């Protein structure tokens, strides 16, 4: 007799795994289908390995900061082979723990590629053959993969995407980073600490383009002082492996910071990292037969309840709402609560914290001033510089700021750039969610000395037009 699952989850990343765990714990008969490894891109080739690199190398930046204020000296050497081995062990152990968790809850884990055969039926190609799984509800959480464009296709040799870069046996001495977003900047910081000379190329006129322009300016200032080369506002014609190097050819029609002279220019490095965004894994799943609509590069269109079609939900990167692991998990929780008849209203994410890790870090939650102005909204801003914060001073990392966005006397957004500002994420999100007033900030007891006091200073600072 074929089992009919209350919930069939397609994809074992943060959203899919969390949904399967919560559903099974609540008594729903649950199965999870995963093509590759549990944990998705975040665990295996994204957020987690990148943070392990940054965590292992952060002491290099800390020592450099204290050296600049003449209170320390020395050298830190990171064994990259040992770091890679530790990364692999950590990821494998986490995957094992995830599998054990699913088994303990009675979730049927099916390793293979799933495709909708007909309504409420999924065919899964496994190593042992084809399996038919029936379901009442389907949750699509298939995530995303690194994007590429014509002329910018990684070849797995000297031109790599983020997955290939994180698997390197040794760090190159020079690195071309195509793309000035969070992925490229985080990996570039780790590479810099490990001795690589960094060149960042982007078609946008500034790095971290979606962030507040003041944040982009602060980041670029720090990285330039580290010796990074920036080619911004330029187009890349191609990047390819030639001999033992990566050769990037700039479009001769674009000038950017490099001067704007006609004719193409070549940049050469030991390796190139193509970090130009991500694309959803929605192809060849048979979803269109259920009435699912795809848009853009293949994102699954969902309604206010995260429904993509009758009895079909989509969460995480694949629906294109917010490409963050915690957003996927939050959406997954809503879907399971809806299946349990505990969530009846439309999905509301609330303010979503976004963080660029490294040194400096970037935090953003809620509405930014530029976004408000683009919508024709009138907002005020208040800010403080981290140089006034005792913890920033203690760590000799004083460059940066905290900036608050106000609308009708309430906080609607907070952004920050500087060392360790990720520590402010939860507090900032709670403040924005509650819509604090200046009086709320004045009446709240912030511990001293902490970096959190910079939030209070920004909240109590004089406001000005954005």
C-alpha cells in the first residue's frame, strides 16, 4: 500500500528541513526529497563555510587593528589545508545530525530528484530506481544556485563560482572578484586575510549596491586602504582560463573608474571568482502541470499565503521574495502552521535582518532612506559614529556608523556599518518591528559598555531630512 504523505517537502535546505522537522513533530506524516546533500547551499557551499573562513581569519584583522594603535605586534598564520579539513568535518557532522533528527521524528528521507508526475504524485529518481510518492500538500524549497552569464561562465579551472572557490585546496595569490555584492565581498575578505591581492569588478557604480550609499562608501574606503583595486561601473566582456591564470576582459565601451578610454582592457590574476547573484532551482520539476507560474529567471510565483498552486507552497530562494536562509525558515514555519490551521492570515515576514559579515560588517533591517525617497515618502534620519563607542575603541575598530530612518516619529529602518555590527541585528529588528519612538529609546536601559549603546546614540541623535 502506497503511503500518502500529509506533507511532501522538495528540498532539504534551511526552509525544507525546518518545515519537515516542524511538521513531523506536530504529527503530520512527512517525507523529504533531496537531490544532493541535506543543508542546501547555505550549509554546504555558502553561508556556513564562508563564516568558518571568516571566523578562522578574523584574528588577523584584529591584530592588524591593534598594531595600528601601537599596542600589539606579531603575525598570525592560518593553515589553509587544516581550515578546509575542519570546514569539511563540520559540514559532514552537521549533515549527519540533520539526518538523525529527521529519522528520530519519523520523516522519510528520500535521496533523489523529484518531479511532479500528476496532481498529488511525485516521481523520484533514486540510485535504486524510480519511486512514487503521493502527497496531500507539497512544499517546494529547492533553493538556488550561482548565476552566470554569457562570457562569465565558470570553467572549474581558474574561473570559479562560489561553490568551486570554497573547495579550493589552496588560496591563490591574486583574485579577481566579478560582482561587488555580499557573496563576493565576504569571500574576498577571507581571501585577502589569507594573502590574496584583490581586484573587484562590477557593472554597478558602487559595491553593495542595494545598501545605503553611505554604507557602500564606507566599505569601499576600508577596502581601498587594505590595498584592494576597484573597477566599478564597467562591463565584463569575458573571463576565462588562459594557461595558469584567469584573464578578464573589460568591455571596451565602458569606462568606469579606470578612465573610460576606448579599447578593451585585460586583468590577469591567479583565479577569478564569479559572484553575480543566484538563480532559482525550479527547472524540470513538473510544477507547471499543477498551475505553478514562474517569473524572471525562474522564481515561483506565490500568493499572500505562499501558495503557488492548489496544495502547493513555495518557500525560500526559489520564490524570490528574500534570498536569505532565515527568511526561508520563517516562511516554512508559516506554511506548517497554516497546514495545522494555526495561521489563517496572509504571510507577513516583518522586518528582515540582512548582514554582510567580515570586517567591517553591514547590518540592515527595515526601510532605507533611499527606498523611501524612491517611493515618494518623506523620512528623517539620525545617526552616530562608532568612534564614540567604548567597545569600538577597545577593539581599535572605530570606522563606521549606525543610521536610523524615521517616519512619523517612529523608527522604520536601521542600518549600520563597522566592526561587529552584526551583534546589533536582533535588537535592531525588534526596535523596527515595534516602531520605537525617541521616548522608547530614552526610557530603555542599554547595558554599558556595549556596542548596543551605539544604537541608543543613533536613536537619540538629532534628526535631519534624508
